[in-house]
């Protein structure tokens, strides 16, 4: 029952620090509010759009526009959950209590992932419904083909972003270093690589670019992406697994 | 019972702990003594499975640390009072440790009471003074009611009352038959608490002895004498069969506790004495000497016959 004990312990840890509350609240508020704002703006813009733009108008995806910023808060959540242990020195106390490091890391990731999934899923559904309310007559319905998949996918996407950050933080240990790499990567570099023609083919295999495909319902007209929504999520999941494996191997090997 | 066998830790070229073999026995306080940087903390981290030994082995009651189920029930350790999340309350800090080892919540209240932190249990640890942080760390060590307790420099930075409390706690834990292993760089502190001593310097074992033996061997008593009639006193003492050592500045020293005998001889031969004082070399000095020798031995071991450079050699030759 050692695994269950670790899960209970990690739940106590995660609920008893302020950073959990503020990072997750920020993720919820930013994702929903920005999604609503952009949905409202898109509604007003619709009549001025070109024919092609109107054909590929994707109300579901637009209501998730806030995730580009909201995911940054999820990254901070994921990084802090793991790197707090190192920056405070708690890791030595934790590993003395749970010397089986695989069990320790798995318990921590499992608890944080479950929490991120609950918050991410709720955020995704609320962002969808409020976003659609802003879109007025251009809105999509949850019963439309592919929409439910996209909304559930949005929750999974936010969760995977957080878990990927946990893996990276487990490798790098320092919160500053982890955030210093992850934030600009997801906010700037990935976007640049995905939008410049020369690097587009590489850019779309990055975790966020591939993963966000799950939230699209209408495929853009000139889209030549070689994977579908589930394929994209699969690529993102591979990144996550790689980051977690890296974190596990280093934790196992290193002196605490 | 903790057994260390050939325990070695290297960081690149530097050897932090060098082939350390010793046993920490139950029912007594074992002092782990060494100057700063001698490898005490590294050794303790290896005992807890936090650092991996380069060579050698540590066994707790015959098992490796990571083979212990619920290790806090076997061994409680205070390594570093700051090894906790400052944003978490004292109660929650202990609760998460308790839960990870299947220790009931009730026990958290008990240890908070033992260390006297019940009143601040809901306060965040970052607001704690050094002494309170130390008490919280000790509460964590006591949580699983372990048979073995380990404290790394527990009195560092504490006020006299806190020091007194920790000394008594360690003694009472040992009196309950537990194994108590406590590190310090202060011999004077160990002299008050420890029954047995393990001394290391430069990562090597220098002494593994009972406190009583260490005192008997190392606390030299002698008599210090100053007199204006030096030659005459030397003759008198010599004919009485007493060996005298001249230590410079007109000071004479006689080994042992012979002040009464010397005073009587001086009176009998009407020799004026300016000083006749029994002296005791402190344990601190004995400890300094022991560890200083290890440093010296280390520095000379590579080139035993090489002449030592004299001060000023560098510019004299040019």
C-alpha cells in the first residue's frame, strides 16, 4: 500500500501550498476570459472576412484562443509542483521518507496530473460555452460533429502541457531554469517555428503545435498537416512520456 | 544499529568520505565529530540513501535504507532545519510526512506537543525562527517513533535554552534504548552529550572510542611553574626524580598532578615561586590536535621526503 500512502502524502503537499491555488486559478481565468474576448471580437469581424476565412471559420477553436496564454499558467503549475521540492530543500526530507524514488515521482506526478485534468477539463468546457455565447449566431453546438472531441481534447491538452512541464522540471530541478526555458519556448519559439514556412514542417511536431490539433473542428483550407487530431495528441503524449522518462532516470541516478 | 562498511564518496578527484568503517550502537548517544568539511553531512546523507556511495555500504538493522518499508518508523533524521517548504504550515509539513509512511494523524499532534510547537502548528514554516525550524525538523524525526535517531549539527545557531532542550532530548532518547547518532564540530558540545565518539577528519576515521577513554587518553594534566630561581628549582626537582620540561618564556611544565609535592619542595629549599598552577589540556585542544594531524598526514603523504618550501623562497631566489 506504499503507493497509496505516497498519493495521500502528495495530495497533502499539493493542497497545502499557495502556488497551487494561484497558478491554477490564473490558468482558469486567463483561458476563459481571453477566449471570451477573442470570441466577441471574432463575431464582430466575421462580416469583414474573406470567403476563404469564412469557410474555415472554427467557432470551437476560437473559444479556446485563451489557451495560448492560459497554458503558461499551467506550465508554472507543473514546474512549481516538482521544482518546489528542490528550491526549498524539501526533496531531502521527502526522499528520506520515501526512498523508492520511482514511487515518489510517480505519486507526485499522478496527483498533480489528476488535479490538472479536473481543472483543465472544467476550464475547457466553460471556455467553450462562454465563448460560444459571445459568438452569437456563428456559434457551434456541443452536439456538432467533432465538437465534443475538441472540448474534451482542450482539457487533455492543458493537462499534458502541465505534465510535460513536470517532466522538464524533474530533469532541470531549478524552477527559474525550467520556466526560463519553457515559457519563451511555448510563448514565442514554437509559434515562430510553426508560422515561418521554412521551419513549419519541424514546428508542427512540437508538443503544443501537435497537441492543439485536437481542439480544431474545421480544418483550414490549405492545411497539409500529415496527422489528424488524435495523431497530434499522440505526438504530444510522446513528448510528455519522453520528458517524464528523462526526469525519472535523472532522479534515480542523482544525489539528492 | 547502523553499520558503515568501507563507505567512500568521491566527487571527481576530491574524496569526501574515505573508507569509513564503524558501527553505531543502540542505547547510547554516539557523537560524530569532525571539523567543518570533514565529510560528516555527506556520510549522513549516504546513511539515508540520499547520496549514492562511490564504494562501500551502509546497513540499518541489516538492511539498505531503500529496502525499509516506511523508513520513518526505523530511523528519524534531522539533516537540515531548512529542508522544508516554507509556505506549508508546520502541521501540514508533518502530516504529509506521516501519510507517506502510514503514520496516523494523531501522532502529528503528539510530536508537535513534544517539541512545543502546538501553538504555531497552523503557521507557515517560513515565519519560524531558527530554533523553531530546528524543533519542527526534530518533530519530523520523532514522527515514526523510530529506534534510530540521527541529528546533523542540531545545536547550530540555537539559544542556550534550545541547546539545553536538545541535549536533554538526546539523552532521554538514548536512555529509552534508542540509537542516537549526532554530529558536531564542537568537542565541548559532545563532551556533554555523547557516550561514544566517532571522529573523522578529511573523510577518514581518526578515532572510534568511548568518551571516557577519549578523555583519559587526551586530557593531559600538568603543573605550570614560573620562578626567578630557575636553575635551583631545576636541580631540586631533578634530585627528587621529577621530570621538568621548559616551554620558553621562563615557564616550566611538569606532567601529572604534582603541584602539592612541588610546592612543598620549593618551601623546603626556600625557592620563590611566581606561579604554581595545575593545568588541564582541554578536550577541544585534544580534538584539534587529532584532526590537525590528519590534515598534516594528508598533505605529506604524496611526497614524504620533499623539502617544505620556506616562507620567502619565491622572491629570495630571484
